[in-house]
């Protein structure tokens, strides 16, 4: 029996942990092939590739991001080969199973919940007596009737074989994100999240997990992401794993975790600040809302004061990047309440601030009780909301404008100093800046076209030109600094019109006469005139750059900015001195 387990990932760099668990558990009794695609791949290409493998059984792992494309693949495969056995599993089809049997009539079986044991039992029956009544956790049709058989208990996670050691995965380990799981379940009860449905937290065997991590690092894995819903729910466990990863990590490897920030003890953070190498860890923190009423309605326990303490301590340690999440559209969070949530969280200056929109996931409490808050939402995955009793569709469109420019101008860190200056000095709040700029961006039609890096600077400058109260010469100077500071190589062309060569000659002459005015480090480069002109860019600024960078104060005093570009491609270094 030729069996394939497949899924459509959101991006090529992603890997599916679920299909690897299914394969590991099914072997050696059943030989199973893995096949991964992306939601961007043409449907005909996916179908053609799967058909060429001549399968008897194909299992699809289904999520909100791939279910629409998966349904098209399934329908096409079944038309080509009506005898092909199609099995669906995953969180998207685990709930509303009765409805899914109608929506995907070409599916022969749906696996409900954890699939390792169920899928193997299904393969056993498909290759043997075909007595499907013996199997817990599946749904199917028999004689035109729907049969739904509930799960029988939970798997002992310590008995599951490793899903990380397949020979065919070795070559791509360094090029893709490796997902690793040390626990299943969540202790919290957030009503917008699927994890709230499973009661309790179960752990895998710690020593087996450590052995798997060693194995992955030895074979070149660079990004390892823990998918535990709350990695730090057990302080002793988290400390043990942090210590292990610090002791045994390899240079270039990054570990990502989802943590609950308000339960993280200061001594744990201090340990990480003292002992973790910079860049080794990355934290993802779901804040979602700072509105107490909203958090109560979704049964989310959160102490924002303690969360702030954690985020601030981690940031001050300068060892760990933090990614904070917000959800627009939660119950009783109107436009102005969400603005406050945004500004509350942006004040923490996370390296990334992810602005998402509520998705009414099947099986969640919010979806079941959607009428209580007059929710309207898309019928198709990912079931994003279109409005509720306090948030109109117009409001959602406005917040999406914020999301667009937030991603481009903050999360990508293209002009940190410029944005910081604007939100501190030129706009009432961070949200006001992103909203006004986002609305302008949308009105110009820029959300429908692509952008080069230089375009992003020009577009911000064009927007700011509409604001009479802003000292645009200061902002333009900071934009030039941000642009040059982020370049690996000397740019051939800038987004602004540089001064003429003869206008810069006096600056070159000053520097050549006394390079120490740019500091000891610059003087140590010992650049001659040819090197200076070849490897630097020079701009006059209307403010004292050194004072602004060290104190944050803008002093109207002309200064010269010199960007030196290392010939080896290590990037730029900015030097500056004031002029009379």
C-alpha cells in the first residue's frame, strides 16, 4: 500500500512537524512518503506531483492557511483517480467534523485530534480487515450515513518516536525553520485560541528532546522554533532547557519560544541576561489587548504591569529580540480602545510588533458565542472578522492601514531613528503616526504596488511634506542617516539628490587635513584622498548628529555625516563632526 502524507505550508522555509510525527509513528510497520508544498504552488503542479507517486492513500494535514487550496487538490485528485483513499487531519478539520464531511465529500476519512495512533490504526485496517469501527477518533461515511467515532484518551507523549531523524530531511535543515515540540496543551483558557480546548499540559521526555536538539544542531539546523503554547509554564523546566541550550548551542543557531511574559520571574530573566549569548534566543509574546474588560470576556488572565517588567528587563539585557502580538477585534475593544492597546504596547519598543485581526476559529468559545457580540466574519478560512457590535468594517479597514505601514517601517527596521523622532516629536502618539501615514499610503494606491527600499524613503518624505508643522529638514537628515547606516555596500544611487562633487570638496579637504575630528576610530583607518572618495559618502545635516544620537536632543547646529563602507562588505560605519 503506497502511502503519502502531505501538506501545503505557508512558505518554503516552513516545515510540517505533524506529518513527520505521523510518519515516525507509522514506521516500520508502514512505509510512508512525505511530500511538502506551499500554498503559492500552482494546484496543477501539486496534483501532478502527487499523482506521479502512484499513491493508494494520501493523508493531508489541514490548517486555516491551507484548507482552501487543499480542498482544490483533493477534488482534482479524486476526479483523476476515484479509487484513491483521501484522509484529512489537523486542527482545521478536527472541529465541526459533521460539516466537513459535507464540505469535502471526496474525503474518505477525517482524523479527529491527535493523529499518530489513529492514523496508524487506519492504515492497519485499510491494509487488512477494514473494520473501521475499531478505531477511535475518525469520521467517515458508511452506506450513505455519517459515522463519527470520538477519540479514546490522549497519547503518552513519552512513547512517541523522534520525527527529526529522517534521512531525506538532512540536506535542507540549514535552509528551513525546524519546529520542535516539548509539550502539548495550554494551562490557559483564552476563548479565541484552539489551545484552550485541550485541558492540561503534557510533556515529552526531556532527555529525548535534548538528544534531538543535539542531533539537529550537529546537522546544521540554524533556526529551531519551539511550538509549545507556553514554554515557561514550568519555571524549573524552562530553566533546565535554557541552561542546556546555552551550554550546548552552536554558533549561528537561533531558538525561538512562545512565552507568557507576566509569569516570568525576574531571576529567570536576569539569568538569561547574564549567561545567554546575544542572539541565541528570541521570544514571542502574545499581549493581544491591554483592555481589562476585553481580557475578562475572553477569559485571558494577564497582568500588564508584570508583562511590562519582563519585556523591559529583557530589552535592557540586549541579548534577546522580542516579538509582541496584538489582536484587533476582540470583544468590546472598539477603535479607540485598540488605539490605547497599540500605544501601551508600542511604548515597550519591541523589536517586532505584530498587528493581527481576530480569526473566528472553529471550535473556539468566541466562535460558538459569536452572536453575543454581533460578530460577522468570513465564511472561508481564515475566518477573519468583518465587524462586531463595537468595531465597524470601516474601523477594521483603518486598522489594516496601520498594519501595512507598521510592517514596512517598524518591523523591518529600515529607519528606526526617523520613526522614533516622528512619534516622539511630530505626532500625538505612535498610533496616530502609523494611522495617518497608513491612510495616506492607501489613498495613494501604494498598497497595491511593490516597493524598492528607496521608494519607502521617498514615500515617507512625500507624506511628511503634507504636514506643515513638521521640521522636515531634521527628518530628512535622519532618514539619510538611517539609509546609509543600514547599507552593506556603498549605494550607487540614493533616494535623494546628493550634493555636487565640488560642493563636497571643502569637506574632503577638512577631513584630510585633520581626520581626528571624526574620532580616533576613523583616524585609525588612515584613508587617503582616493580611499575617502571611493569608500565614503558625505552629507551635510542641519543638526548636531552626535548630540542627537547620544542624548536624543535635536540641536540646530550644522554637522557633517561621513558614512564609511568597509570594502569587504561588512557594512557602514557613521562618523560625524559639527561645522562652524
